[in-house]
């Protein structure tokens, strides 16, 4: 049992200005310093801020090995981005590449304050790929995670289904689908029985091309097509949803699906801005992802706020408190999907949290705590210490977990791709 003392404690609901946090693998108790009477190991927080670890709700862990690779591609259309860059890259991935990328991505995530990941995986070697990710992310680094393999017509369908089903049976899987424009009718029909009662994880209307393709080939829009195949089960994660229309948003809301927004990736691919009003008007849960473009989820929450207002052309279009509510809800959603308890400083919740160097330059209290976190701590979040289930994963900014960063692995990967 340990105690962090003399800290500001905030879980986006409750705020303690000068408090303590008593924990082992789980939170035992918390309160103001005047009530602290425990005799145990103490960590003096010296006025720092303690917040829960963050969740990356849509990412591609394999992207960690892409940095610096030049494929000499100049895509114009979104499909060209996929075909000329990402599909060339992920098709070359072997299991050893998958494992190495997971280690790199875990390190980056932890140093960005992320303690839980929802991954959307693809690789040339399919069978066993999610087990490799699980062994590294959950087994070696001790992070929380959910997994899926992005089923697509460019892969062996049976192997994709098998990989997803195995992860679901392991208790940490969703049913992965790439995007409707890479999925034939026969493929969706084959996947539908396996996804019944299980949330899917899929790219939806990331680009205008996805919607245009669906209308041209299937006579309906993306969300309508997925719904026709009974794939939109409760808590299904629909990534992007940049180009959905009002009718699609209504279906998403009725089915209880979750929209994972990835604003930095959308800007990078120049696919456009999401319409936040669709989510608000249909009571759709919104979560944040990086889409594999780095691991800084704090930045993505900020960009959701800024991009949403920019699309509305209204400086007061979204309130910080709306973002706070989405953030709180993101923990509840992950807890339901992964059968864990994170995101609150309450007795019985896992001790997954960050100690940050943020010292407020102005008064911080229960009324303005979120503004301090969102516009202050999140603006340059680099936690000093990161705990998962009470174990230090980052100590004084450094990774405590040994991992062999064997650069021969990505070097060989790049040679295969360039060859």
C-alpha cells in the first residue's frame, strides 16, 4: 500500500485541492490532507496534479514503424492514400514487426499519458497477430487494450474472421472491419453472424469517396448499408464519421454506437471536418482517437473542441463542459467494453493514473478544474509518473519496462516494402 500526498486530485468529476491518494493495485481511499492518518510508503506530489490515465479509442499500433519511411507517393484521392501508402505498408508486416511496433507504441503512449488502447490492426501475417499485440501491450507493458483485425477483401476472409472471433472469445476483442468500400456484399454477409451481439470497429465515411462508393455500388449510404447487415450493435465503434448525413447520424444514435473522432488524421489526409451538431442532436457518444498518427490523445481532445467550433463557424459552438462530459463517458464506455474499472478516483477502481507537473498559475478549484486541465495540462501533457494497477510504468519521465528496441526489424521491413 502506498500514498501520494500533497497533490491536486481530479477525475473530471470530483476535485480535491490538497489531497492524498491511497492505493495498491486499486484505489483504496482519497481525501484532503487534513484527514490523512495512514502509516505507509509516501510519495510527495509537491502540489502536482493527478488525473486518470487516458484512453486512445481508435489507433493503428503498427503505424509506429512508419516514421521516416518515404514511399515516393503523392496521393490526390483518399483511396490513393490507402493503396499507395498504407496498404503497401501493412501488407508487408510480419509478426515480429507487429510485436516490435507494439513495444514502440506502448512507450510513446505511456509517455503521452495513455494507459488504455483500442487498436484496429492489419498485417500481411494475419493468424496470431492479435495474440502478439496482446502479449506485448497487456502482457509485457501491463496496459489496458481492446483488439480487432480489420477485415477487408484484400485479405483472406476466413483468417480475418478467425482472428477476430478468437479475440472476442478471449474477452478483449471487437469485430474489426476496414471500411465499407473495401468490403463486398458477400464479405459483409459472411461477417454479420459473427458480429451479432459483439460491437464492431470500423472506419465510417472518413472521406467523401466512401459515401460516393456506397451510393454508386449499393444504392445507399455507408451507415444504412452497415445497418442493413445488422452490424450496428450497441457500443460499436465507428471511426471518423466525417461525411455522414443527418439520417445516418439518427441511425447511429438509435443503435447506441460510439463515434471515435480523429481530427489530426482528418486534417493530415485533408478529408474535411466532422459535423458536431449531428452527434449532439442525436445523443451520440463521442470519444477520441489518433488513427495511428502519434499517441497524443490529449491533443486530440483539444482538436475535437477546436475543429468542432471551426465547422460550426461559432466561437461558442461547443462548451468545455461538453468535452468534459464526453471524456467522463469515454471511461464508462471502455469499462463496459473491457470489463474493467478505470477513470475515477473511487474505492475499487484500478489505480491507473498520471502525476503531471502542471502547477496552476491562477486559482484552481472545483468550478474551473477542467479548464485548467484542458487548456493547461493537456496543452503540453508529458506526465512525470504513470501508474497502471499501482505499478510505475513511467518514473520521472522514463520508461521502467525493459524492451529490446531492435532496429534491425524495421530496417528489414523497409527493405521489403521498398523492394
